[in-house]
């Protein structure tokens, strides 16, 4: 049995301006001990997906359909109270920008203790000891003293470590990290990513890393899912995505990856235009207005939504270009540029 | 922390000094620049057919012929060491803090102020508790049920509450509840708490509600806006992601943050209120500091105006200090230094 | 002597009202004394204006608490330091002057009757010496006897205007005081017999520096309410005034409340004027105006001490509610709202230009500005009708302005196209703002351009409209004004506002009437001993003022007063043009 399985998950928000299809038919599998990277620009639906898995849209205005199976339980149709009892324990989340994600008025220790005691009937004292252990484990020096500090008294990297400690305090089996390193500077990013890799190994959890930056997931992920306009447009093993990407959007993302040997501002393959509005999603292929190769498929992209099809060995692509065209463009036009 | 408080207290004293100097100037320096003489000022405090000699004598007695600086110095001195007061048939010593004697009623100002303070304190205490509880509850419920009939209704009533002055609501409430139905006390029926707590509350319930209505409305709107802001914060999402029950998310994480600015405003409002709920006290004929101030200002009774201004400024300054200290307790990000 | 006879006969006429005031005639009118309290009460009148000429709800029932209130405090409860009509009316419940006003409705209330004194004053030395004999058995609240020396002390102490700044200065001006006398406090040893003599404990003799035939009006001033020297505490005496009347102060909280209870030392046998019906008086100060009206309407309060009429809100309610109108009275007060026309400023130094202002003004518009018909009658002169000697003058039309005549006057003045001038008013009084605007519109029709300047009431006379240096320098031609009588006779109303010799540097109420002919009439009136003749002189003075076009009278003020629920013997006294506070009782 697959540990986490999404089947055609749709999360739509009715608004005064129309229906926002934030997530529009997403499916994937994830096993324990494995890491999935979900990559996309802001507004692509990746964060909504993670909140959807945690059941945080329940009770709101969102219209949710499809299935989310976690360890044999279906969560979309489960009661909000049941999903709540799983949150923080079975599945847990690390948020972007821990300064705003942690409550400014409570100490770091208190917030970890709170998270621990929701799911474990222990005394405050025991919980505090656990909190200190957790802080030590995520590499915070002098955790017995820092446990009484407030979030604003921590540095950015320390805060993220504390956030991770909080998320891991109940030994979750599924950990979702939403842009865990975006708010941090580059050296700290690397430390945090190392830490997460180590911890995942220790806890044997399933890990979803959500990011707009392919670089972040490059080393960490087993699989990568690229989202665009609420849909998956390419999915595959990390090696496949990096070595043989087939979607023009993925090529753009690869071209936008900051690399140590290049100026960050220099974009090799800029993706022109802006991410699509989720209310007025372009007809046909959502990416077609920004796609440099759209003319080559005879205008199909303007009217027809391409299907997500397997190109080979679990590598899925949603594109009107034929497999051969895609591979040809990659090999002759894109790859040489990226390697120059 | 201690040095901070000491520093703030010194600042508060300086502030009171400035307030007193400015009030004094408004009364004495500004009119003089406009050509009003000391005798013209004295003319306000004599009967309508007083002779020129009487006016000069009164000006002399009130010390209006002295330079303003000397008059101010005398006033300050009275506060710290007391002053002698000639009441015609003899001289009386007015002990410190002596804020002088009313130019009009000839009553010493300080005992009068102390006599009226309990009325205003009673009014402020009851009203502020009511409006805080009602305002915050309505605000929270409105925020959580945003767009519901309750929310819309509450916000319309709140708009009315903010817009209607207490002299209007007070008058309407009195005519309907006190004179029409006879279920609440008529205006001016204040009984001290120490005499009869039940009568005290009965006599004040309508002023409390009137004043509370005004502020509860403002607080409901503030709380609602603060709550909506807070419930959209990332840390609320974190709290939910931890698996906290919604009740705890709202109560512990949401309210705590949303209430912090409310606490600040509440402290200042109460401070200002103790300085005199002028409109409400007038509407209900309550003999508190606000009513005292209205009378003093109408009669241009300088010692009373000065005394009242000082007391009101004192409460506002103290309220500010308490709010700042409280803020540091409530919000750990604020460090006092 | 003629004056006294008049009063005695008048007192006889009010017997039917069951008031014992006539007893004040003393030994000379034994019949009246007998008739006093036993006379059958007139059937109680009711309805709108019933209290103007009748005693409403008459009763002799004693007991109960009479609840009175006022929006603000008045100057002082010390009889030697007060200048408010309401205070003069009220203080008689705890203080007894030598002479007082007959507690009777309407014009009869203006008659003087002896109070502490056995009879009205005995005049001698051609009106320069006045002698009063006190009744027997008079006592202060502490049981000590009231003697003529207490009256003398009371009159002398209030001469100290440095201490007692509020009261009138009639005694200062008229008593023949020794030069070295300054104050009872600073010069206690100076012999003051040249001014007041007390040959024995029951006799007091006043010596004036010039004759005054109307001295009984002075004897009715609160200044003659006796004060025991031993209990005098200067300004602080107001904290505990020693009662000579039927009530004494129980609590005094300045600006908040006064309560008065029965003074057991007061003896009804010594007092034919008062009935002393309630057991207690509760007086609340600083009651919000609208709340006060509502509480009287509801019955929670009995009397608004101010007696000047209800607030605009209640005015509307009473007019439209028949059962409330039944309880209302609309008396004319001894107060005139008018506009001074200052001849200091050209071209208003020309009488024709002043006349043009009066002719062009919209008199109906002014009446409306001052609150309409219930708030005042259109005035034809400065002196109001409740003052003796008043006669209706017909010098100017009282309609909505006469443009043709006004233009004629302008031509006669040499300003056929009009002129420009400035008008001041009290900016915080909406009625005066409206009056100023009415004037501006009406005068514009004949080419007189008014610039309006508003000032705060508190400084209006002291710094602006009453300060010649200001009015001359700023070209003030017109100024809103208003005056109420100290007491209801020509002297009490006019002497302070038409005598050019009273004009001083600042704080004047009159800067427009500066006419030697008027001044001469004032002197003539002071000296005239016959009341009717004296009243006639005041009437002439009033006419002279109008002939000189020194003022534009707007309205004779009226107030809408409402009678309290369950209050007995309520009526408007002509002495104060408000409810009489001596006769009131509670059902």
C-alpha cells in the first residue's frame, strides 16, 4: 500500500470574480523514507496542495474533491476533527519564513511544548525536556537556555531549525516543508537542507519539499513534480527531470537555477510573461502564452489541454509537442545553452 | 526596568510642567497679546454692576496685576508648599497640594477635585468594563462569522454607536427608560459606592451603558479588524498545522495577538476618561470631573481649569506609562530601555 | 407716606389669595392682619398661563420635600454676595430682609411688604433718612435674637466689594459713609453711625448722601438679611449662612447640592409673609438643561430655579402636547433684548442714520431670531412692560422693515446710497447670531452694509462691545445687547444702562445712550419722592432714548415655564417674573 497517494485532487475557491482553480486534478504517490520535490512559481498551487493534504482548507470556502490517502485512510472525506488529530502528529509541516510562522508572543520552547502536548499526554516538565532534546537535535547550541527565548531573539537559520524541531516533535510520518529555505541566506540554506536530509533519514518520514527553486530539491529529492496553473506538467525521478526534462516550462526553471559559477541575475532561458491568472486560465495549454515553442505544434496549445502522458519509465509530461520534438529541442537547443 | 520607570516618571513630570505652562499661557498671555488687560480679566469675576474700583481691587486680590511669570510661580509654589488665602474676615492656610481657590465660587480647588474624582472613577470603571467585554466579544464573533447576519447587524449598530454622541443617546435613554418606563434612575441620582453599592450601581447603570455603547462600538470594530488581521497571520496557520483545536487557535493564538493593540488603546481611553467623561457626565448631570471642567471653562475660572487640567493630564500620563509597561509584558518583542 | 398707603391698600386687595402678606401693614392695618390666613382660598386656576394672574393648586398643606434644580450654580447663597434674580427670590426661604416682595401673582407681586421690619420705611429729612423698626421675637437659627445691629452689620459687611464682588453697589453709592471707612474687616473700629444708626436693638436708621424716595426697594435687597458678626467668615460665610427665615442649611456642597430643613427657631407669629409649607428643600445644581425639563415634566423635580424658561427641545414638546401646555406659563420677563446703535462711529453720529437703521430693520425677523412669539413680544422701547411707568411707544413701525422711510432717513442723513458699518454679537449665543444675520439682510435692502463680528460671551463686554477704546478703534456701529431688571422699577431697570455718567473704561453694558437730557431725567427720578411721578419720569426717559434712536429694541423677553407636578401655590410673581419661591408647597 502506498503511504501517501493523491488521486485527482481538486481544490477550488469560489470568489466574487469567479472560481479560482488553485489545484486542478493532481495525483501522485509517495512512500515512507522518500522525498518528493514540488516545484513551481508562486500561484502554481503547490502551497494550496500541501495545506489541502493537511486538511487546513476544511471548514473554509474551498471546494475540495478527489482523494488523499494517507497510510490507508482517505482524508478528503474524513471528519475535520479526525484530520485535526492527525495534524502535527502523523503529518506535520514546516513553513516558509519562521519569523511570521511562529507566534511572536510565546517562547520557542512553549510553542514546541504545545505542539508536543496536543498529541502526548505528558506533564509540562516532560514536554519541556523533550523540547530541549528536539532543539539540541536540530543543532541549536545551549538548547536548555534557548528554549526560553522568543522567536525574535533567534537568527533566521536558528528560527528555521526551531521550526523544524517543532514540526518533528511528535515524530511525524509525513513532513511537508513549504519553501523551507527561501527566507534564508545561501550558506544557511545549505545547512538547513543538510539537516533535513539527516533528519529524514533518522525519522524515516515521507518528505515533501515545496519550492520555486529547482536547486533546493536537486540533491534532496527522489522524485520531482513540476506544477503550473494548478496542474502537474511534468513528473519523474529527480535524475530524469534534471538530465532529460521534456517540458518547456521545466527547461525555463532549469535555466533560472542560480549556479555558483554564474551571475545570479543572468538568466539563460528566461520564461517570458507572468504566471497565469487562476481565474482566467488560458484556454488550451495553460503555459501556451509563455511558451517559446508553441508555434511548432500548429496552434493546438491554444485550444486543447494536453494530457499528462508517460514518456518512459514513470516520467510524465503534459505537452502537445511530440516526444521526439521535445527531445530534439532539449538536446540541440536547450542543453548546450545550459552547459555553456 | 527600574531606571526606565524612573526616566519615564521624570518625563511625566516634565510633561505636566509643560501642560501647566501652556494652559496658563492660553489663559493669561494670549489674551494679553490681544489687548485684554488684567482688569478686563478681573471683570469676569465681579457682579454685573461692579464699579471700576471693585474691578481693580479684585484684580489686585487675584494677583492679576503681577507679571504672568510671578503668577505662575505663585501657582506652582502653592502646589508644593501651600498658600495663604484671604477670605475677608481672616486668612486661611491652604495646605499643599494647594491648587488655589476658584475665582468664582471661592472654594478651594483640590478638595473639590477629590470630591468629584470618585464619581468619574465610578463612571469610568463600570463603563470601561462593560464596553471592553461587550466590544471585544462582539468584535471576535463578528470576525469569526464574517459576512454573517450577526456580523452585519453588529457592525451597523457599532457604526451607530460610534456616530451618536452620548448627549443624544443619554437623553433618549433617559426619556425612555427613566422617565417613560421608570426602570432606571433619573439623571443626577449618584449615590457613593461606600454608602450603598446597590444604589450606586442602579444610579450609574444608564450612564455606564450610554458611555459603554459609544466605546463598545469602537472596540467591536477595532477587535473585528484586529481579529481578521490576526487570523490571516502565518502563525495562526502554524497553530492549526500543529493540530490545535480551533477554540485554542482563536483563544490562545488569535485573541492574544489581536488584543494587544486593544489593551493599549483601552489603557489610554480609560486614562482620558478619568480626566472627565464630559459629555456623559453632562447628559446625566453627574457631578464628576468632566462636569466640573465644563463649569470651570464656561466661567473661565482659571484655578479650576488649571486644577482640572493638571489632574486630567496626570491620569493620561500615568495611563501612558502603565500602557507602555503593560505592552512590554504582553508583547515580548518590546524591550524597555 | 403716600407710597405706603398705596401698598397697604394694594395689600388689602390680595386678601382673596389667602396670603398673609397684607399683615405686613403692621399696626396700621389690623383688619388685614385678621383676614390673613383664615381667608378662603380662591378656587385653583388651571390651564395655560393660569399662573400669570392666579395661584394655581392652592393649598395650606404642610410637609413634603420640594425638589428644585438649576443647570448651573449661581454666584453665591450669601445674601451679601449675590446678583441673580433667582437667588434673590430663593434666599428669602432662609433669609429675611427688612422689606420684601409680596408673594402674590402678577403685578401684585411687585408690591413691597415689611418682612423683618414691622412696617415699610419711615422717611424723613426729605428722603435722606429712613427708619425701620424690627418685629419682636425674631431669632437666628442658633436661637440668638436678631437685632438691628445684625442688620447693620450685614449691610456694612457687603460694602466690601473686594471680598463680596458679586452683589449690587446701591448701598455703597447711597449711604453717607465716613471717609475713613473701608471695610468691616480692615477698619472695624471706624464709627459708621453717619451711615447707619441703631439707637436700640429693634430700630435701624439709614442715612443717605442724597435723597431717594424709593429706598424701600433698597431695604428689600438681600443685603439687609441679618448676619451675626460672630458667625461672619467673609467669603466662607456662604458655606454656612445663618438662617433668619423658616429654613436653614443642612448641607452645602458648592456646585452640587444644597439641602434646607426647617429652622425651629423661626416663629410663624413673627412672619406674616411666609407660609413655610414644605418640610425640606432639596436643591440640585449643575443639572443638564434637557434632563432638568424632562424631570420636571415627569414629576421627579418640582421647580427650575433659574426661572428663565425651558430649553428649546422642551419648548417644542410643550407646544404640541396639550396636557403639558396646560401646565405651562408664558410670562413676560423684565428683560429686553436689543441692539445698541453706537453714535461714536460716523455716520451713526447723525440721528437720521440711526433712525434709518431702526426703520430698515425687520422687527418680525428679529422676533423670530430671538425664538419667536413664545420667547418674546416685539419691543417698542428699551424698558419692558412689567416696569412701572412703561407706556407703549409708537415711534417706529414694528413690521418687517420700512424701506421707503429708511431711505428717506438716509437721504436726510446725507447718505442716500447707504453706508458701511460693523455689528458685534455673542457668537456662542445662537439667537444673537440669528439676530445679527437678520439685521445684515434687512439693512442690505437699503444699502447699509453690515460686517458681522462675533465674540465669546465671557469677553463680550469686558474686551469688545463694552469697551469704548475697542468700539471706536474698530468702527463698531451696532452691538447686540440685553438687560434684565435688578428689581422691577425704572431705577432697577434703567439706571445702569442709560446714564452716560456710569460709562467706564471697560465692562460697560451701555455705550450708545449718551444724552444729557436722559441723564437729567435720571437725576430727576432719583429725587422724586412720589412713586407714580417717579415712574412717569422713568417712562419719559425711556421715550427719550427711543427718540434719540440710540437703541433698536428687539423683544421683551418671555419664558415658557412649566409648573411642577404636585406643587401647590405656584404662580408667577411680578417681582421676578418667575415662580414665587416663598409660597410653594408639596401636595
